[in-house]
């Protein structure tokens, strides 16, 4: 069974930084592209960032480009999201998401429970 | 970026009735579209992808049609567990984008 467990969320002041982690199990992590998707309180889903299987290529939403960095450690089956220069607009639940097929398109098959990031002074 | 627009924002339907949800893309996404269901307090669940392929375990009452820029999700006979928010998402181009969601509520 696929399990994705996010951690690292919390309260941070505007301009601050935070690193999220996602521990994966139940599948061969190194074969799958991984994504971060967020959801602001009471709002819809927003794609944040993606990384290919070997970590060699990354993608970002315009809203986070230059501030967030996605990475992965395939030896630890862990996905990361380093967030900096945070603003109140970044307040959201951040989901770690596994795509459906190895090497396939961005179809979001499995979702973690999410970790809440609150940016507030 | 490709803008995904869903309509209506809220759909009021009685149990057992049909629900029809629309999703429009600002440019063609071919068949690179997925639908997700999010029940209150739960994480999103993949329903349909490739515009018409049901994910594992998704009941046959869920179907999708369309390609290019216009897509429709149909729930043939609403059950109590179907009252939720539904999102469409394109995976044709970067950045991936979602629609704003359609809430299906009990009439």
C-alpha cells in the first residue's frame, strides 16, 4: 500500500523559511515523478512543484518560482520542498503526491494527508 | 499557463438524479485531463484520467466525455457519498493547472 507522510509544517513569519518532507513507502520511490500540491484554507487545489524520477529536472508554478526548491533523496525515499521568502499567500495545506505510472504523466494517484503551513506575524 | 474553468461553481442535485459538471480549458489539452473528488475533510481522490478512464475502484456511474477544450463529468445517479467538490486538472502542459472546483450539494 502506498503511503506518503508529510512533515515540517508549522507557523512561520512572513519572509521566513520552512522545509517540508514527505516520506514515501509501499512503492519503488525512485521510479516515480513526485509533486507538491497545495490547498489554501477553504480554497481549491493548486499545483506547486514537480520533480522527475532521478531529480534531474524540476518544475514550478509561477507563484513559487525562485522561492521554493523541490528535491528528493531516492536513497531515503523522501521528497522535500524548501520554501523561502514566505508570504501570507503561501498559507495552505501542502500535499505530497505520487503520479499514477512510473515515467508517466502528471496524473495524481496517491496523496499524503498533508501538512499545514501557516504564514503569519 | 492553461487556465481551467469549471462550471457551475455549485450544483444542487437530489439523490438519484444525474449531475453534469463542465470543465473548459483556455487552450487545447487534447485528452490530458483528470478529474478528482474531494469529500469534506478528506484528501482528493483520482476519479478519471485521459479524459475517460476510470481509476481503480471508481464506480461506473462516473463518466467523462470531451477532448480539446471542453470536458464533461457525469454522475449518472447521485449517491450520498458523491456529494463533494470535484476538480478538473490538465497535464498537457507545464505548469499543471486545476479548475477552481464544482461543489455538488444535496438539493
